[in-house]
């Protein structure tokens, strides 16, 4: 098998029903702004992108409000990198979310916690400390 020289996840979307509420949750917990993406001729589609830099590792993605697509738990779990996932986790409930699995060690791979956002989506928080 050939060595992969890129991050195989190129884009992700987190579906939401209330964009303002969801954007505030992610901004409060992760500490950065999500930016409105212009959508040409988009019918019932709104996107707010997470910060990204195509020259650095990691996947780009956005919160998406789209007719027929609902947020919720189950299926794929996206982990957001943080400086200390315990610090981010401590902001979850005040931001309207819920802690599902408090910060736990994953050995040599650091720490993680699992939370749900204001839309019912389950996400992971990861850090090395």
C-alpha cells in the first residue's frame, strides 16, 4: 500500500437546524469564529466555515443548514483538536451542550472527551495534555 502524504479527510459538514445557536456553541467552546460562506443561488442553504489553512494538516469543514438535512447523534464522530480538551469541555454546558464522556486518557494519543452540541450532534474534543 502506498504511503498517504495528505490528510484523507478533505471536508466535513455538521448539519444544524438553528445556525445562530449552533455557531455560538462552537465559537464559545472552541474559541474561534465560524465565517459565513457565500452560496450562489443556494436554495435553503446556509454555511458557516470553521477556520482553515490549506497549507497545514487537518480537514476543513462547515456548519450547514439545509432543507431536508437534520443534525443529530449517530454515525460519524468528528474530533476537534484543542489545546486542552478539559478546558473546552468545561465550556460545553454553559454554551448549551452536554458532556457525554468527560476527559479521559487515551494513552500515547493524549486525551479526549465526547460532547453533544446544541443541535444534538455528538462531537469529540482532543488534546495531547
